[in-house]
C-alpha cells in the first residue's frame, strides 16, 4: 500500500493503480487497495476531462 501511495502522491496514477491491483491478486478482499484504486481511477478520469 505504501508504495502505491507514494506513486499516487507523485501523480503517477497508472503506476499506483497497478501496484494496488497487484495487492488484489494476492488478497482479493483487501478493501483499502480497492478503495485506493477507485479513488485514483476517478481522479485520472477527472484529469483527462480537464485536459480535453
């Protein structure tokens, strides 16, 4: 989780999402990773809309 949070804070949303998804591959019920992915995905979509 910490690695993903560091990536997220640096604005590396894709990398953070991949890191958290790797957690889910080992522990599908990891609720913090699921929430982090959801948050980063929403932020990524918002940034894409702003760029368009």
